[in-house]
C-alpha cells in the first residue's frame, strides 16, 4: 500500500505512487474570448454613436447641400399658363365685362309666381342691366332642375357667364344660336334666391385677380 493511502482504505480507493495528484483549475479560454468579442462590439457602438452625434450637431456637407437645395426648390415659380409680360394680368381682367355691360333676361321656370321679377330687381341693384322678365319659354318651363341655367351666345362663355355666375352658384351653362350679347337666366326648381350680395361681390372681385405662383417644396 502506498503511503498516500489513508489508513483503513484500500481496494479500489487505494492510491498508488508516491506523489499527490496535481489539481489544475480549468482554463478560461471561452470566457476570455467572449470578453474580447464584447469589448469589440462596445467599441464599435461607441464609434458609431460618436459619428452620429457629429452629424447631428455639426452637420455634414451632404446635409447642408440638401438643405440649400430644399430652400432653392421652395422659391415661387411662375405658372406655365401665365404670360411673362407684366401687363398680362390687367389685360385678362379687362377682358371680363362689367355687370353694367351685361343685359340679363330673367325667366321663371318654376310654378312660384313673382320669382323672376324679384330676382331681376336684385340683379339690377347689383349693377346688371335688365332685359326681359317673365315666365320661361315652353322649352324650359317646369323642365329646369337645379338652381337654373345661363343661356346665351357662344361668346358669352368667355366673359358674361363667368360674371353672372358669381351671383348664383350651381347654375348650368348652355349656348344657343343667338347673335345678340344678352344672356338669359332661367330659374330652376331648386332656386331660392341669389347668393348673398357680399359673397357674390367677393367672387366677382376674385375673377380679376391672377392665381398665385405655385411653389415646389
């Protein structure tokens, strides 16, 4: 029996030899490798965060160029339909006739009596010239749905209809074979009254104003 065997123990518990077994701690290569990887990741995150902070607070050249380009793109640009001549807008406004230059015939296509006369009186107060007043011709009598119809020569679509249309929203437009400059206002089944005077005046004033130049942002 070896001198290393405790007294009373033998058999399979017997220790042979004359030296104690050498007890080594397990190597920690796995922990060291994991720690190294974690350190690399942390350093990478710190570097990426630093770059982001520099871009936010200092601003990069690319961001400055984009900002400058955005400001330039927001500059108002003239409408393609507008003329480069300064007199284009006044000329367009001058092409519209004044209410006093438009003779309106007012016809009532509804079963309500006195509607044409009341409407004609109101249009006269608003500066329009009044022509014939009465019931609508058989072609339109009791057959006009909606607020009414503006009826006139083809040339009326280039001015008179626009001006008279500011007094009554929702009126349809129709042309016939007449050669005179007068315009018919045929009152329809849903007509109650002309638009309020102030509202109509605002709409009439807006006809002579050019549209604002569009912007691209």
